[in-house]
C-alpha cells in the first residue's frame, strides 16, 4: 500500500442516531475519554524526518486527541466548498456493521444506520486505541480523501488502502469507507499485538525497500518503535533522499512517498509526531499505568511518575483501551531496562544512568528483577547521563560515600571525592536511608596523596592509597608532586589508617619500579635504586595518581636544582656537582643524560659529594702548581710535561677547588705518553693514540688509565704497531722509539732494514713533540 492520492465527502450525522450510538458504545466499551485540543502545527522540515521513528507510539496510539466535533471541524476546514454533484468526506455518512471484540485490542462496535465520516473515525479510534489524527492522515495519504473536492466512489471503496496490494486489485471483502477505516485500525493493532508475525519489527535492524521495484534495492534500518514498524508493515517502503529533498513534490524513479507523506501530512496538520504520553488512566479509576509495548505497569507513587515525567503527560482513556494492555506482575519503577541489550538504568533528575552490574543495583536498594522494559523510543525520551558509579549520597545527608563490596565508606572531603575518582566529578546517585542501612559502615576515606596530621600528633603524613599514612620528613619532598598544604583531621579517622615507619623520600618504589619525584611528575629512574639514596616503598595507587614524566634511564641519576645551571649526579647517597657537560656525558656512558629537575631545597638537603671533574681533563688548585690529568672519576695523575699532554691531544688546563681535588686519589708516578686501557697499550703522537702490539714495543713506561679516560681521547685508525717510528712536525728526522729512548734513523735503507725490509708507518708528533722521550744513540 504505497500512498498516492484521492478522497471523499460525508453528510452530517443524525442527532438521534448519534445519541443512540454514544449510549451503545459507552455501555459496550466503558468509555470515558477526555480530549485535548490538537497541538499547533507547523510546516514539516525534511531534516526532521527520522525513518526509524516516523511517529511515536504515544502519539500513534493516543485515541483521545480529538472529539467527534473537533474531527468534523477539521474536515470542514479542509474542504470549505465541495464541487457540485460530489459528496466530500466532511459530508459523507453511511450505515455501519457491528464488529466483535478483537484479541488484538479492538473493543466491540454496534452497527448504526447512519454515521458521519467524522463519527466513524472517532468511534473506530476509540474502539481500537488509534489516534484519530492517524486515521485522518491515512485517509489523505492513501486517497487524498480529506482534501478532495470531487471524490469518486473508488476513493471511498479503498479509503485507507487496506487489502490493496501494490501488485494486485484490492480485496472486495473490505470495500467501503467504514470497512476500510475499521480494518486499517484493526490491522495496526495486529501489528502491535503480534509484532513477530510481520516483516518489519521494532527494536531491530530491518531491510526496508526503497520502492516496489526490486531493482531499486533496500537498505538496513533500525526501527525504534512499534508505531513506525506498523507503518512499514502497512506501506513497506522508505523515502530516499530524492523524495526527502523535494518534500512536497516528486523525487526520482526509485522514490516512494507513502511514509514520507504520512509524516509530512501529520506534521503539517497536527504538529510533531513525537508528542503524546505513555501514562494512562481511566476517568472512573485513579490508578495510573505506564504502558510500554503491549504491557502496562501500575504506577505506585507520584515519585515514580515525576521521575519518569519524560514519558508523560498522562492520558485519560477508556477502560476497554486500557484493558487491551497486559498487566505486568510488577509495578512501574525508576529502574528501567533496554530489552535489546539488557542494559539496566536508574532514572534520576530527568536522566537515565546505566548500572554496570546487578550487584551494584542491589547495593543501592533495587534489583535487576525490578527493572521494567521500555521501548527504544521511550528510552530515547529520557536523557542519558553518566553511568552509576561507586559514589553515592544517602537521602537527607550531604555526605558522599564510596561503595566497596558491601561496605560504604564516608569520604572526608569533596577534594577526596574528586581525587578518588581520578579528578573527575562522579555521578552521585541518591539511595534511601533504608538501603544504606543494609550496607556495612567502613572507615572514613581521606584524600589520597593529601598531607594530613591529627590534632594529637605533630607529625605530618601523606596519604598512600586507602589504608596507609607515610611520615613526611620535609615539606619540600611532597612539594615535588604538588603537595604542600596539610589538613588537620580527627584522631578517629587516623585510627583507620596504618602509619608507616619509613619516611617519604624523593625516590619511591611501586610495582618493582623506582621513580624520582620531579616538578609534579614521577620519572622512572632505575639507577636511583643503586644511587645510595633513600627509596620509599609506596603503593601502586600512589604512583597511579601522579602523572608520569619522561624516563630517566642510564647508569646514573642526574638532578638539577630548579633555576640553576648546575647538574649533579647521585652517587653513594651524595649529590656531586658535575663541573662540565662533557663529564656528565662521560658518566652517562657517552650518551646525553636525562636530567631530573627538583627543587633547590631538596638538592640542598642532600649530603654533598665531591665535584665530578671531566675525565681526561687537566686541572690544578690555587695552592698547588702541579697539574693533574683526571683519570676516570676517582684518580688524578701528575703531569710532568705539557709535551706529553699535547701529544695526548689535551691542550688546556683549568683550576678547581681543593675539596673537589681531594676526591681523587693521586697516582704515584707522573703521566706517560704511553697509556694502557682496556688491556691495550697506546702510543700518543700528534693528538692521537696508536695501538701497540705489546706494551714493550717502545720500552717506555706505561700509565694505566680508566677506559672512561681513553674514551675521551682520539684513537687512531690503524692496526697494532710492532715498531714505532716517529718524527716531529718541524723536522725530517725519523726516530725509532725503542728501549725507552728515541734513536735517530740516518738513512732510508736503514729504516727499511729496521722494519724488516718494508716501508714503515711514520707517526708525526707536534712541534717539539718528542721532547719528553729521552734521546738514545743514533743508528
């Protein structure tokens, strides 16, 4: 049944027949109905069309929207003047047949000799619980019968398109205006009462065709409610974009218009198709019910009604109409359920809040069994709020509680609530005092990471998780993570927490990882565990509540006081100032170190270690003229000649204080130009170290130095030398270094002979670069 156009006219009803029919139907149906004037209408806007919810159930099944008089007035307004020789719908009347009670929900109707079109619409709507506005729009959508000024007999014969398939003639058994109106209404009730018998079902994705022509295809559509499912079962096509883009005209070859026109006409004539309430009562019984699908739930209190007000307002209907809904065994509740996915919600302050489990629902005084099923449309009317959390209020009290298992814990402050919830404001549901009394009362919770003290104790503690207090030896330490103010709390609250014996420190350990506090963060610093500084064991909760900063990996921990250019290394429980960035890189194995910034106060509180001088640097003190080579981090080697250091590639020296120098053990012998590090002997020449095949190749004394020292010098790219031949930059004389002396080689032939017959590699020293080697006898 695709909507097209065509409609008719009716004569006014006779007063005596009208009165008689009213009495018959009041007795037959127990009818007492209140009417509300239609909502002011406005022109439909295509963007408002929702193919999954064309009209709400509350609107579609609201039989009390218009009286007979209002229907008649509406029909009159659409056709002020009927064309001569025709009977328009406003003037049409006919005899009607009696109809029995229907299991699908239509009450019995007594036949009448002469009933106006308006009265037929009214009494059918009352008997079947269908909005008379829906029937009016259906007449217009199918045959243009409401607005037609010259309707033919065919328009009345198939007035609502009932039993008129798209591919065959209409079924003659249902010809006639009354038959069409009644059977269309009954069919919509069948769709509601037997939803699984038909192709299009609410609450699931359905494939809906675009057009009767199969080649136009179909598309998946989630149908939100039963009324919309009924429309698609009645007219099984949805409008495409072309039809919606020209809302009052035609689209393309695959455009279908029936359901588009239904929605457009309803909106134009009667206003929003999403109005209407799901609360019902009769005039003779004050009991109020909430209807959902084919079920009604008795509303037990005004509290429930007010909480679910988004599903209102309430409507006064006939007893027969109300009895058409099966009565649920449980009352209406503010605990609601989505039957499609099983999600259960509590409704509070106009929003629905999802429960994560039935256990949580029970703890808060309800149960999943008490939840009532609502349709997708009804759920959509209630705004969605945050999920129900473990934080709640008890009616009549401002105290916020945290639920853990079956225990409720009062929370000491609102700041504690925020911190416990990760900094976000939690949704606070309100439960009754009766429900709260069934929960065991636990200890009061303090704000994690807050500083607290009791009135009877001078010590200040930091709260670690939910059950431990850690002593704070200095406010500078928690200040590194932004905690500097403390609160005084009652002794009774303190009693619920264990007091740690280990003080808080800048380094903390949680989950087997060590971190350093730094500028509001925790920075992973594995080497802090071996730096000799205190490491406080804290809970994983402690660490999880402090932002993680960049990792500070490496063989040592480097710190820098805020606002200072100085960098320190932590070694042996002491902070040692690093005199140069080169030294810092050397300490870090040649890589740029990750420096951890901490407050100057915290650096000042650490024991001071000796300053770290650069390995392979030359230094002296003001009161001692001796220059030393710094070897690694703990030895100094006296320099006997600057020729030696120049050949090693070290040109300049600097001055340091005696305290820093005292941290380095002095070697017993002066520096030699032949070094041994990493098990290899090297000969220095021209600022490079040349590897030797053995330390005795030159006969020179070797100075043993740390690998770190050698790493700061330049290694020559050559193989091990079994003989050393060298010349000074300013001279052509080549010397053979052997036996601890240098011996001049007087001819090329002799040089070849000394090197076993082949040309040797001749090293070049700097100017005067051989002065530190004793002269031997020339060859």
